[in-house]
């Protein structure tokens, strides 16, 4: 291999190493479905106001990109459910509730953010190419009050990074076992890492410049 080719390889690698990577929320604006049972109903004798006081928010708010103020009441402007809610015959009606998000395409998701009630954990699953739900994250309870963001209660922009990206086409959010069984969710975000446009332009215009420099060295 000639010295010029080695130099070209090193310079190209350096050029691509300067890429700035942006985290893009691929769940933003995607359709949300409420599944499994009845949302917005409380168990008999619950110490919380019913849905006449705190009606369910629109399902679309789960992916609108807007976080509630930390500490907001768990029923206020959220999708909420009580897994111990019953009908008039005392049969469970909400024990299997779960939220799904259709990503409308397949993405290599590398990170997640969720805002939910503070004293519950939330299981986030991804639907992979084999049509199997994979557990991506067991988001722990926050130990504070009201609606809180995970992984960082104090910074809504901090992302929980998966060990490696997972190619998925949908998300599912289920209430975990470390909980009081009153659940609520107000925002879910899923991120893919993509080169910023400026970095791509740098590569497109920078590589020809590198080649030209090597040609000048040969003269």
C-alpha cells in the first residue's frame, strides 16, 4: 500500500470521527393506543378523586414531546389507571391495562425517557422484527411525589441508554410490580442516534478536499 493511500485512509477516518451525533425522538407524534381494559376508573374506596375530577388526557399527549411539571398530581393531565379497579360484579376491569405506541416504521432505538407516577416502576417493551416483545427497560420508581421523569428527575433531557440499539417498530408500556397499583404516564420518548446534517456536509465536502491534497503531494 502506498504512502498516499495510507494517508487518505487516516484522513478519511479522522473526518468521519468528527461526526456530531444527535439523538432523535422517533416516538414524537406517533399514534398511541390504550389496551387491555378500562382506564380512568378507581377501585372501591380509593382515596383519590374519580374521572369526573381528573378525566383522562388524550392518548396523543403520551408522544407530544411535552413533559408535565415535576410533582404534578398523578391523575392531572395523564393517562392513568388503577389495576385494582372493579366493575359492579367485583370483577377486575383494569388489571391488564397497557399503552402501545406505533412507531410507523422500524428504528434502531438506543435510548428511552418516560414520565410517570413517582412511586411505580414501568416496564417498556419493544416489538422486534420477529414480532416478539422485548423488555428494553424497567424504569424504577422515583421516590418523590407525583409525575416524575426517568432516568433523571431533575433533567427531562437525560436519556436512559440501552446496552445496544434494538430494532423495533412499536413500544409497549406496562405497570411494574414495584408499585401501589395506581399508575399514570404522561410522556414516552424513544431515541435513535443519527449524524447531524452539518457533519454529513463536512464529510461530503471534506473528502474531495483530502483527495485533492494528496494529488497535489504527488506532483
